[in-house]
C-alpha cells in the first residue's frame, strides 16, 4: 500500500486503526484522509510514545494490511 490509499478503503482501514489504538477517535483520524504516513504522529501525541515506537507500530500495522490485502 502506498502513502495514500484508495478513498474507498479508508473507512475499513480507519476501523482497523481504532481496534489497534482504541484512544484514537474519528476526529483524530479524519484529517489523515488515508495518509498513513501521518498516523505515527497521532499515536505519538495521544499515547505519549517515542517516535521510534510509534513508527514501529505503524510499520507493523502497514505490513499486516498488506498481508491481508494479498491473501
């Protein structure tokens, strides 16, 4: 999945994000508009995670999405 995803995929991905990070709400995610590269910033801020931890979690999430998309 590239930096931006198809708009049709965003609602489903947004729900998966909220399952992984339950403190994130629609008002946190809607401004991203499918740009997962900005997700780590939100996670850092809301969860008070280090940059590296937030990046690692988002990268793992992206890998999981890519894996599910192929299978």
